[in-house]
C-alpha cells in the first residue's frame, strides 16, 4: 500500500522508499526509513499536500512523494488519535481558527 492511499488518522509502517534518488535521499534524511511508524494527520483541501507525523516531526509531503513510500497499515490507537485531533482542531495549513 502507498502512503498516499492512507486516510487521515490512519497509521502505517514504512516498508520501502522508491523515488528519484535526490528525493529518496531527502525523505530518508527526514527519518522515513524502513520500519518507521507514521500517522497521516490531514490533507489539504484539494488532496495535495499531505501532513504526517513521524518520529515527533510534522512533515508535509506532496502526493507524488507520498506515492513513492510503501507502507503497511497499522491499527489506530484511539487515545492517540483523539489527542492529535484536539491539538490540530481549528488549524488548517498555516491558518488558525
């Protein structure tokens, strides 16, 4: 499954990063390596970019970058999802309510 196929609130574990060499290296430098767990937080209104949480970082990826990241879908822990939802409530890519 591709990272771009996960929905907001779903978690995954990186199994492979396949992209152009420059982009692949940058994603791996940011911590997206095999075995890393991540969570999709939200999508921009038109579906691009995608915001994810990975190793305590909030990363924003273009959809074509997310399509190059293979993941295994993980179960969502309800309390963690609720905490992220309350943290991000009212915020939308640079604008706050």
